[in-house]
C-alpha cells in the first residue's frame, strides 16, 4: 500500500515541486497551503512534511496538534537557514527530522524515506511486543493441573528477581514458553530477550557467538562483533539445551554467572553486563554431573531456582483445557469450519501417552482440524501421530501394535489421509506413496465416504 504524505507549504511553487517529486517517488500526496487546512488531513497521513513558517498557525503548532492526535505520526519540518535553532527545538518536541532550505529533491526524498522506514519499524516493534506480552500471559500457558498451578506460582515468585532459573523437562513440555513468561513478568520485559540454542551452534563457533569477537581475532573476523550476551545486556538470556555446552564454554559461562563479566574473543578488555539467565535442559543434568561431562559448580550456579516441568502424560487433566485452547487458537487461521471439539474426541486424546508432550498435542490438533470437514472435531477425526509402536518382548519377535486408541480401519484411513495430505490432494501421487493403484485408492476413498 502506498504511503500518504501531507505537504504543508505556503509557497505555491515549492509545494507543487515537492508534490511532484514525492508522487514520482511512489507516494500519495495531500497538500495544504496553511496549517489550518492541514489539520483536517492529518488523520489519513502517514507522514507530515511541513514548512516551519506558515501564515497564521506555525509548523510547530501543527506538530503539537498532530502529535496530540497520534503521537507516532512522523513529522518532518522544512526551514530556512536562519531558523535552525527552532528546528532543533522541534526535534526535541518530537519532529522526526528537519530539512534546511534550499534543498535538493534527492535529499528531500531520502529524508522522507528514512522517516517512513523508522516509523514503520517502530510500528512493527510495538505490535510484536503487544502480541508477545499477550501470548505469554499465564492464561495463555494453559495448565489446570496442580503441577502446573505450582509452576505458575513459582514463575510469579521468581520473575521479579534476577535469580537464575533452571527449567528441566522433556522436549515439548513448554520450557520455551515458561522462559518467556519469566522474562515478560519481570521488570526487564521491555529489554531484550535473547535465546541461545546451545545445540544449534557448532562447537568451534560457540565462544564467538556467545561473547563476540574483536576485528582480527581470527581469519575472517573483518569487523568487531558483539556476542549474544552483549545483545542481551539489561535483559534476559535464555540458554536452551544447556546440557550440550562443551567444557571450555562451561568455564566461561560460570564466570558470567558469578561475576557478570567476560571478554570478547581476541580482546583483553573485560566487559561487564547486567543479564538475567534462564537455562533449560531436557536431559537429566545430574547424570551428566556423575559422568563428569557437566561441571558441578556451573550446575549449582544454574540451579538456583529449579523448575521441573512434568511430561504431559503425568498431568492428563490438562489435556481437555489444552485441546480446547489449541482449537480456539488454531482454527481461525486454518480456514476450516471447526469451532469446537467433542468430549469423545477429548477422551481419545486422554488415552494417548504423548511422547512429544504439548508440542505433539498441538500438532495433532492442527492436523486434525485441517482435515476435519465439520464444525465439531470428533473422535474419528483425531489423527494421532502414526509411527507404529513396535514393542519387542525379550525372546519374541518384534510385534506391530496399532497406535493407542486406534482401530485398524481408523489407522488405514489416517494413513490414506496422510498420503493425500503429502501429495497435496493429488490422487495418483498419493496412490504411488501408498503402493496402491489409482483404482484401489479410489475404491478405499469411496468406502471412507470421500468421493472426489
Ligand atoms: N502449557 C501450555 N499451554 C499452551 N501451550 C503450550 C503449553 N506448553 C507448551 N505449549 C506449546 O507447545 C509447543 C512446545 O512448547 P515449547 O515451549 O517450545 O516446549 P520445549 O521448549 O519444552 O520443547 C509450543 O508451541 C508451545 O506454545
Ligand atoms: Mg524449547
């Protein structure tokens, strides 16, 4: 969408030239010769470009009025040499920029472009913050079980402090969500939240990623670069998968935790920072302690406030609430008729063991919604993860067992639907995936009540 610029200038010729220039740079332009006329046009403007000296009401007065209506409207002032001081004053009053007359049209365009860009970046940030602040409220971390209620209370209690928190729990139990909740309920909520996924960073790059480097620290270090810890200064660092940190980095983390200081790679200047550390692990760190792969001193520094998040199968009473939450959250964006989930469907979800925890539940609900043609998501439409569970008892050959809670028919149907899904609805391709002829697939689809 084109941005709209309001040009306020009493000199007709200049206003005309500016208007033509901006229009040819791709903007919509409104114009006014007097501030009084401009007021009515403020509403629809994305930026105001106004002369400082105008016949009756001045550009500064217009700026004040504009910002009373919308404090985020970028306002650029044009002024002659004699009035630079006033222009500086205007900046203090919230003008985005000013242009000295006479100016080149190129310069004008650049200033306008920059002001628009800055303002849309700000808008974006504001929206993101609002969204995040909303998403991580406790009511969005769903959990009615006593275990989760206790976790909420712990989050409330530790969030305001700078205490280090260690989150432990299987993959998909909500460690990320809880780390963010701690940050967004802390006094640091408007400061950076920097997540470091310790498994994702190759070992030889970890030090420079975390602590940054000086120009010339190693071949290829052409510039100085601050690390994640510096980026997180005054905010929160989330160290995910802390169990994967190599020994040499463990020593450096220990120092950051103890002294809040470190050096960039290739520098001997010590930097001090103020960060809150939240760490997470899905492995039992105590086992790593015994094996000697994780430093004991670091463990105790991290484990100031331990929060253990139980797997979903140990708090099945959360499942109905989570399921309804995901249906409400996901269906509006998936463009399906699904509005609710039936009790029978929930019962089926309750019977399953959820090795992938809440993440798996969310995925199952999403997949089921996508393929459900009705308003109510019902038991037969629930599509559990389909890896066949093969259990082999000692001495006996591996036995194929249907996923929990599924009949053979349901299982066959879910495989067929999955194949169609993967083939984006193309039946020949789906048939190939299934090792069936097209006719055999068509027969089965008609049995399932799926004709075309
Ligand atoms: N209690 C919960 N309420 C709502 N959504 C949850 C909850 N726990 C986890 N989720 C969702 O499940 C997914 C996995 O959670 P995540 O925090 O990434 O798990 P982990 O970091 O432990 O692997 C995310 O989409 C998250 O929003
Ligand atoms: Mg995670």
